[in-house]
């Protein structure tokens, strides 16, 4: 089963399979090695099982990196339209959700099947349940010792992902390879992850668990406007996952609930229209009942609307639409969708993803210090970085 190839790809995820497809189409002999029992496990669970496979708006502005310019080359050379063309060639039905997010109509397994079919057509071999042992640089390239024997190749592509969702088999293996070759690694941490709250605040918010509301979450100059979800551990939902990539422990975020509505103006109008109703009843017109109750009780707003001064209503509105929250932490890699940080882009060629000081060694996908927003951006980075490396390896 082992042997000599042109390209060894470590990792049968999105980036690794795309790289194998492109390299195979160029006539390279390619083998993809993975310790998992099936390829594309993160693809399978993504998007609620329907795979948010790209975003039509994907561009450098949607990515975090110590070098915000690094991703430009790869993203320009393999675009969302390029991936959509592949999807349509395989007859996979898809639809656009909000904010340019594209999903399969049927199942994420359609994307995995497409990639494995493309690999097969390109002549790339897939070796699953293969444990990677020693990696050595040789005069002719690289020697990889595995549980299935020794594989050798001129090029070695590391596409083993980050640390997020360890139950899917994620490890920090790519960073250990980087250490072996003395490559710098930007500090890694969980990204696109729910935020946790201290026990005291969590207890106060316990009745809100399971409630969702439109919100804008702000951190410094960064803001995301999507759904907010209260959980039994803290705060989640797309808006929180997005801001989590920018937030650091010890910092506040500002929560603006129903950002498209001027809550103070709404309360004043409600007071004028019917002074006998309670503030809770007025708020329940725009907020879930339990959420309206929570804010009214937390501000101690009792009695009818006619009894409330404009100042009191303004304070209530500010609590809802300018609520500072200091998370105690995050749920960590267990539920994080991605890993922030990774292989320092300063040591990679942005056109090929090859290590500048180690010929024939490439790092692609999530293990690199390029992390996208929620909404298909990280898959687009996987496709793009895999494609440009497949062109070069």
C-alpha cells in the first residue's frame, strides 16, 4: 500500500481533498493519508448537515490573520464561482440563505461524494485509518512513516486542520510538524465559539435559556448583526459566534437587541396610546415574553406605562439596546467551529502555500493563520488554499 508518489497530502478534509484533485489533474501521483475512518467529517456535520460550502461575498475582508493581505492571492485564483461550477457539474442542488451563504438542498454528503469522485477521476489515492508516525526530509523530498507502511514523495502537504471539535478527530498535529521544521506559529485559540458567563450573571439569565432575538453584538469597531441565543452556559447564536473571533478574555461586548427598532420611541408611543398597559406588555410587542419580563424586572419598572417617566423609559431602552456584557470565557475547542491563529503566514509563499525555507513542504486550510467569518468563508479558504497548492506541488 505504501510507496513513492509525487505528492503526499496529510488530511482528507476540505483543503486536502481539493489539493489532491488539482494535483492529480496535473498528472501528479497523489496519496491522501488520514487517521479517520471516513473523509470530510467536518464537511459532513457542517451547516446542520447541509454544508454551508461557500459564501458569494468571500474576500480578504472576511478573514482574520496577522497578515490581512496574505489570503488575497489564493482567494482571487479560486473563487466561490469556481466552486459553484464544480457543484453544478455534479448536479448538486443548492440554495442561498441570508448574507450570501450557500447550502446544499439535500445533504453535506453530496459535497463529500463530489470531492471523492473528483479525486478518483484525477487518480488521487485515499488511505483512511492510517496513523501518521515519523516525518523526515530526505534528498528526494519527504518520507512519512505510517501504520500502513512508509510513503515517500517530492512534496508534502499538511492539511490536518486545527484543534476545533476534537471529538471529530481534530488535533494540533500540524503545529507539531511546524515545530519540527522550526516554523513560527501564531498563538492558537478557539474561534466561532459560544461565550460563557460567570455563575452570578448566568443564574440571573437562566430563565432566558433557549430564547433567540435579533441583535447586534459590538466589540470595539467590529459589529455583527444576526441572531443572539441565550443558552444554559451563556450566549450563542451567529452574532456571538462572529464576535467571539475578535473578543479576548477580560473584555466586554455590547449587546444591542432589536437593533432595527428604536425601543425608547416605541415605549413612548405605547405610553401615549395606552397608559394603562405595563411596560412588559409594551415590550412583548417586539421581544419574546420572557425577555421582556427579564428587562422590566432587572430595571425595577413596576406599574403602568402612565406611571413611568421618560427618563425611566430611556434607562429601560438603554438596558436593552446598550447592554455591556463581560463573558467569563468561551466553550473552547469542544464546540468551536474553527481555530484562530496557526502557521505564521510570514513563512509561507501566498501564491503556493509553500514554506519559503523548506522546499516541497506546504501548509493549507485551517492550520494556517487565516480564519474566516461564520457563513461559508472557511470552506472557501479551504478550497482556495488547496487549489493553489495543488497547482504548485
